[in-house]
C-alpha cells in the first residue's frame, strides 16, 4: 500500500491537506510532534468518513528521532511505502532581528529548514528505487518577499523554495516531482492573532484564505494531471503578492 506523510498534519492547514488526500483514496500518515490527541482526532475524522489514516509522531528538527521513527514504521510495514510527502510542519518565533535571540533563530531554522531536510532525506531512497514520488513543500509569502519581524522564518522558507528547485532537477528522471506551495494569510493557528479586518484590505480578494484552498492545490499536485509540473512555486494568497 502507498502512503502519504503530512508533517504538521494536525494543524488547520495540515489537517485540511490530510483530509484532501484521504478523499482521493490515499492512505495518510498524520504527523504530530507533541499533540498526539489532536492528530488522532484527524485520523478519526478521516476513518469515519471512509478514508484511511494513521498517526505518527516525531520531532522533525531531530534527525536521529526522524530516522528512528520512520525506520520503525518501515519495519512494521514491510509491504508498504511512503510515496507522497508533504512537508508542512513549521513554527514561528517572530522578533525584530536586532532583538532576536540565538534560540529564536535556531529553533525556526531547525524546525522549518532542517526539518525539511531530515524528513525528505529519510524517504528519498525508497522513492528513487520505486521511480515515482510526489514531494510538496508548504512555504510562505514570507519566503518570497520577506516580512519585518520574520527574518528567521523568511530565511527558512526561502531556503526551502531554493531547495525545491534544486531537488526537482535531481529527481526528475526518477519520475519524482518536487513543488512548493506558498500560502498568504490563511485562517489558521499562525494567523489567529492577526487583525483580519485591517490586513484583508491589502488583499485583492479582500479576505483571508481557507485551509481547504491550500489543500486543494496539494490534491492537484499529487494527481496524474500534474505529472509534468516540477520545480514550481504556486502562490495561494488572494493576489496579495503578484
């Protein structure tokens, strides 16, 4: 059986992605770091609606932990393989750089950028041997244009954008596509403290996006219809940054 692994699968965007993939008859691994109950709730929702899902827990920033857990999963699923990876896990530690601590910088880079490497590198060899795969990286408007107070976050996401383009060239001959999706302001945990009434005035579509509007692009990119798309960055931002 083929699986899709969605890191950060219990958050607003992550859970929407998990449900979108499950609706396409893809078995989903809902990843969590600390909140197993929240991930299990997503699994329960998917299973109750006729889909198939399991939860899996590890710290994306800890390379040894990533490899240990994924190796155990492979041992317990000798006939199965992870052919779709959605790198969605991410954190923010916002601060002006003049006040930013070493910890605020390192935690964001370790989770977002190094986490992308840790998980992806652990799953690449089976994908290459299988000669098929889909890797989708959830980045951010911050990684395209930069935002004040998010030097660390912007750097981490911009790094993944560049890595997406490089990795796509490395894996193309193996029929593995690598793309990135860049959400703008999406209704989620990361934006719940923002003033939507003020910020939506900056957005041509005059509203924040919905998690499902990001998830639908993931659904397209894993489909056969997107087989000739790789190395791309697709923005989902209501026209905010064009």
